[in-house]
């Protein structure tokens, strides 16, 4: 076991040096099998290497939320402007047209509801790999709690999901949960993202932070930045722009899309940053023009 005492603080992240690719455009997936790479190429755009995910899995702990009272009405409006749908099996089965060709990232863990004071005691595996195959999802999302009482259990769940995913060529998205007792510092995200990657996750959903370029450089798999709480549209677009500029390979936005004053225009503006490389200022101008 590595001794934590006497370690020197990491400092040389080679930020200016791009990741060494191993014959495949998705970071860290060069040694995966064909099926795994095929699914990843549906999650990440092969032309840009990036992705825009639409997160609408909030109801599994929050119940109905503003903007998502009717999944069957709201999600189809946004579907054409995102790359991936991120939801629960109940939401997918009841509210998404099976004829849709949009890739699915399926939420695989269960957690306590928001009625509980502390939701960081860990996640349980809510469904098996057979359900991922049945729904024909391209990615399996596993909630993880690093630094909380539930860390051991959630890492156990992650490891079992990685085992099953690798067996059937299904990539695992580890989702970094930040409990109310944990600070959203660079040091925390350096630890959490690297730890989850070394446990076998094929991509990691995390949050933007100071010195994010260090976090992205030190993590051997792609990082997807969560939208988090609702922000003013210009601030949300700025976060997307800074995330991509700092090395993120995509965003997974929920409330900052479906609670926007114009969700479709917000989707389009985010997409322009992620896939066309425009600035946050240009994206906000585009958003305002679309919203007229």
C-alpha cells in the first residue's frame, strides 16, 4: 500500500502536452475492444471529440422539478440539439420514443431522496448490466461519493459496474457527488477524478473548478462537466466555455437548459461552444438573438 506520508505534492501536469492517444480518439480508450469504442463514438462526436449531454435524471431523488414536470413534452423538444440523453430507465421507457436514435446514458444507481438530511452515505446499484443491454444504452452512469461515509460502498458499486461493463463492452460514467461537508476545491477534484479513473471508469462527470486544466491533464479518461445549480444564461455559457478550454470533453447540463428562459436556444448555444469552438460571449449573443 502506498504510504501517504512523505509524498511530494504533484506539480508537473504537462498541461501544454496533449494526451498520448493509442489509436482511438477518446482519451484512455485505445486498448478497449470494438464494442466499447463503438459505443464511445456515439457518446463523443468523432469530429470534435466532445459531447453535449442532456441530464434529466433529477426526478429520481427530487421528484418533479421546474421545467421537467412533463418529461414526455419537454425532452422531445430538446432532443435534436443534444448528443446524449442522460436519464433513468423509468424516464426513458415512459417518455422517449423508441424510434429515437439518440444515444442513452442510463442512470444505474439509487440514492436517498432530498427529504433525507444527508445523501452522501453511498449509492446502491439500482439495476444490472442486463437492463443496460435491454434498453440498448450506450453508457452506464454510476454515482460515487469520494470523501464521505459512503465512499467504500460507492467504490464497490463502481468496481462491479466496471467489471460488467468491460464484459459486455459498455462504458461506465463515474459521477462525482460532492457532499455538503466537502469543499469543491482543485485538490478534491484532482483526487476524485483520478481515483475513479484508476478504478476503471471510462469517463467521469465532475464539476468545473479553479485550475481545471490540471484536473483534466491528470485524469487519464475524458471529463464531462456537470451544469450544477441554475445560473444566469451568460454565466452558464461562460462555465461551458471555460470547461472546454481547460480540457473537458463535454458537458452534462440539466437545470441550466430546461430552466432557461429559452431551453432550445440554450441547447443550441451550448452546442456551438462545445462543437464549433465559439466563445462564451459569442454564444450569449447567439442565445439572445435566438430568443427574440
